[in-house]
């Protein structure tokens, strides 16, 4: 267990916001199609990795109970 870091409540918030970002990214890609050129890297690469990574990191810490207020 970590002595420092985000609380359980903050991890849940981060996970919810990340899931929302991934959902919006998916909807935008479904409605507008895949972007061409550098926009492909920006939209899928940066946004996808950011939201996906934050979601997975938060989920991992919640499941492992790796937060300061874990009992």
C-alpha cells in the first residue's frame, strides 16, 4: 500500500473521466471517420494513450487497493 498518492475517490473520478474521454473519442471517430495525416497521430495516439493509460492506471490502483485510504 502506498502512503502517498491519490485517494480512492480521486482514482474513481479519474477513471470515470477517462472512460468518458475514451467514449467521446470513439463516438467522434465513428461519426467523422479516421483522420488523415498528422491528425491521426494527435487524435488516436495522444488522446487515446492518455485516456486509456489513465483509465488502466486508475483501475489497477483501485483493484490492488494501492491508495492511502485503503483499509
